[in-house]
C-alpha cells in the first residue's frame, strides 16, 4: 500500500498527530485528497525525470524506478474506500464535519445565555413546528463533565429541560452513584426539540441541530463526555458499530475523552443492562479521578 492511501486511512481513523482535531473527512473530500496527492506526486516525478534526462541519459533506469514508485493503482484506492466505509458511518461523518465547519456563525458568542437567546426560536427543521419547548440544556456552564443524550421526550418537551422524565430521574441516580451531583455537570442532547412519538432523530434533523451542540461543548469546555445511548454516540464517534462494541473504552473528540454507555431509557426497558452501565460509569469516574483530579479513585 502506498504512502498516500496510508495517510488517508490514518486520518480517517482519527490519528490526532497527523491532522489535529478536525479529522472527519466526507467521502467526496476523500477522493479529492487522493486525486490532489496523485497530481502533486506526478508533477514532482515529471520534473525530476526531465532533469535526469537532461543531465545524463544513463539515468534512465532511475527515472523508470521513480515513475513506478508514484503510480497509484485505482483499484487499490477503491479497495481502501470500501474498507473505510465498512468501519465509518459516512453519513454521520458528513453531518459531524458540517457541524464542525459551521462554527464561524457563532464565533462571537462566548456564553451559554447568549447562545440560547440566539437559537431558541430555531425553525431550521420540521421539529421546530411540532415542539412545545426548545430544550437547550442545563447545568454547570463550566462543568468538567458533560452528559449528552438523544433528544427530549414528552416530559422534557413540556418543561423545556433535559432528562426530567423517568429516564432523567434514573440518570440522576446514576450520576449520584459515582459521587457527582446533577448541578455539577452539564446535560444536553443531540437534538433540541422532541421528535414526534419519541422516535429516533432523523439525519436531516441532526444535521441542522448538531452545530448547536458543538458550540455548547466549545463554551462549556468539559474534560470528559458521557454519551448516553447509541444516537449520541453515532454522531460523536461515527463508527459503524453497536453500542455494546463502543462502550467500555474512551474515544477522542474535540480534545475531550468520550465514554459511551446505555441510555437510561434502555435500562428502564431492560434492567439487565444496569450491570454493564454500572461498570461503564465506574470506569468514567476512575478516569476522572486519575486524570482530572489526579488523585486516587473512589473506586480503587
């Protein structure tokens, strides 16, 4: 495999040392990058080969070797793209990339209150027409911990607050079990308006709303993020994976560490998942103690 395709793969696998934080590359940009690199390498090779011919015809073998070295098999590029598409949710990658690249619209906003006033009347997607309340988020504006769920339910839509129904009451207990208080953390959702019937938010709805969450993360600047449920995980860790395969490990996002666990609503439907969730949140607390507080964990 040539160096160019390796670079593409490494960037898509979120190797921070190569490109920094903005690592989410849509498929069309992937092809553009490859074509651009091919063009650059061919130009360099042509210039070098012409110089070799001008100075010494005996260097013909070196010239041929150089030209062979920069040839890229198109089938290999297709194979690489297929392999990438097996592991990455490219639709979610596109939506996340759009959200990360749309932040100039909010660059002068410095506080959550300012931000709420600017976006609380949003009508960018159909959910704006069916909601009762815009559920912005709440909690400590300088929290070390941010909890991100899917979207408001009926009770949240009625009150305009995140996680206040039965699932929210269970979330409070989960937070307290690892020695945090609700008022210490910041809680938000992938979408700010309730999808009818509590259905999963559609990609087009997330596309309009995710920039708001990205800005909230930027303003709060948490050290750790807990993704509650697969919908939240899908757009912050855009892998083609089940929740069970995403949980139990930390992921990188916007220089934050992200841990994925089950949504409290899933625990209400299936209490057997509580044991795994308990293991997840204990791991979350251990990481916080060792790496944020830099002290012995309460679970050591």
